[in-house]
C-alpha cells in the first residue's frame, strides 16, 4: 500500500512539474524571429480596452485635481487622456470615428479652454459635459454597460 501511495504522489508531483506555460523571464528575448517578437508585443499591448484602462486611471486623477483646484495637474491628466486615446486608435483604428468626433476634435478642446480660464463654474460644467460625452461614446461603441461616474476614492497619493 505504501508503494502505491508513493507512486501516486510521485506521479502527481511529476504531472504538476510539467506545466505548459513558460516561467522564464526572457519570454521575448528567447523568441527566435523578429516577426514573432512583434506578434508577442502586439498581443501584450492589446487593443482599445487597454487604452481605456489608462483613461480610467487618468480620469480619476483628473477629477480629484479639479476638486482640489489644482488645474495644472488637471490639465496634465487631460492631456494624458488624449494621448491614451490617440494611442488606442493606433492599435484599434475602428475606434477612430467616435473618438475623434466625440472627444479629440470637440470635448478635449472645450475642456482645455475651461481649464485655461480657471473659472470653477465653467470647469465643472465642462466636466459634466465630458462625462456625458464619455458615456455617449460608450453607447455608440456598443459598450453601454461601461458608465463613467464621479470617482469616490483617490487612486493616487497626489494632490
């Protein structure tokens, strides 16, 4: 019986040791061809969804910068939101139409003007419009279940 149990335990140990994934840290450097390397990089960068992760992160900082009346920081985050969307368009060109029409060529500029004015009321009005534009774009891109709301918690230790 002990021999059978020992055989079973050794079999499990061997089975679990033989995994199908790489544990090497050189997953990219050990790839033989340049095309294969670029394919792996492209897969890691993904599409527009990863750009939206950055936009969400920046939007949180943007909101709290406005709340703190730190308009230079709000302006910084607003520019980074624009850059994240532009980079997302490169990775997923089919998102260009709504991104440009609803944000890059319109709302982005309106918020920049509001931030430059330093007028609290104008900035908050424009913020409300921007949030509405984000949600309208999500509906147009068939992801209406992604709803932008006012953040409750600051994600960055920056004020």
